[in-house]
């Protein structure tokens, strides 16, 4: 048995940047254990699997270690594959995630726009467990549904801070977002999730469901630009729609192939 696979760089317009995701179109769901093994073998931040279901697509995401509730860049990559390589007709795709519900992606020329549920955040204390995770202390901290959000004074702080991955891995969250106001965009960020098998994620679409409402409130803006400052860098446009957020970016195809599952 062979399984088709694509590798796509998301939130970028050139290969070797943005966030790579594997995408596997399925005719039917394989066993969860096999899905996890494929994701582990791919050794990318996320592998997305989808199955067509009438007028929508059921969608799931796996890191090398676990299935996750929401993944932006692999959703963007899945839409790119459907629009450009798997024959989807029209300019809108309706996904359904068993863990996150309704997700849509709209195509406008080369730009793809995710529509995701907005995260809800609350300010929390800067505990020693949080402070010990980073070489620089943030000015404030927040807790979302799955992640911590740490706010810093400047873009240079976000660039220069060093994570203590062992400490971060022990925190009771999916991962930690660090952010500051940007010098050339509205805001910048980085994302660390060693507890999910990802030391530093190149570009994290789902983190922007947390970042977008936070910075919309701080900057009093609905439409914003953002850069995730990993080594590969990712470029995003974000729009705050109260209970939903729009996250836009481009994708490029890196590789197509077949997995041998004999």
C-alpha cells in the first residue's frame, strides 16, 4: 500500500522558509497508531491528514509525539494542496476538526486566509516556573486555552532571549508564545513547545488566535501584520473578528511523494 504525501512551506513565498508541513490526502481514516507513526517518521512540526466528507473535509494534525487540537500552518498547507494539486473547485474550503470545529480557508490569488476561533486569555502571575524558562523576564503573562503568552518590551528582546527547554517542557501547557511590538510590523513572536515535540516552531498559525486579540486590544487595530522570528521566519496578516480571527499567508510546494506502508 502506498500513501500520497506533500510537503509544503507555509506562511512564506519561497522554499526553505516559513513552516514546513506534511499533508496526506486520505480516502478513509487509517488507524490512529499509523497516523502517529507517519507523523513521527516525517519528523516535521505537524503532519496533516484529511478525508473528504460530502462538501467538507475532516482534518486532523499530528506532531511527532501527539495529536494536537489546532494547527494553523498545516491547515494552510492542506488548503494549498487541495486548491493547487488535488482538484478542489472554488475559492473556499470548509474543514471540520473533531477537536476545534469549523475551519475555513479562502483563496484570493496567492493569499490563503484561515478563519479560526479566537482564543480566550486571562492575565496570570509571573511565577518562578515561567521566569526560569527564559533568559529574559517578560513584563506580563497570560494563559490561553492551550498556551502561555509572555509579553516583552521590544522586538530585540524576543530575538535575543534564550529558552530553557527542559523547564518549558514541564509547564502545564501545549507551549509558550513570546511576543513584543514589532519594529516594521505590528507585532512579532516566537513559539516554544518542547512538551509537544517541537523545541521552537518556525511559524505557528494557531498561536495567532491568541496573539491577534491581544494585540488588537493593545494597538486598537482590527487588521495587523506580523512576523514569527524563527530562523526560517514567517509572515502573516491577521484580522480580529471578535469570536473569530482571520490569519493570512502564502504557501509554496517543496516536495511530493509516496509513503510505502507495506
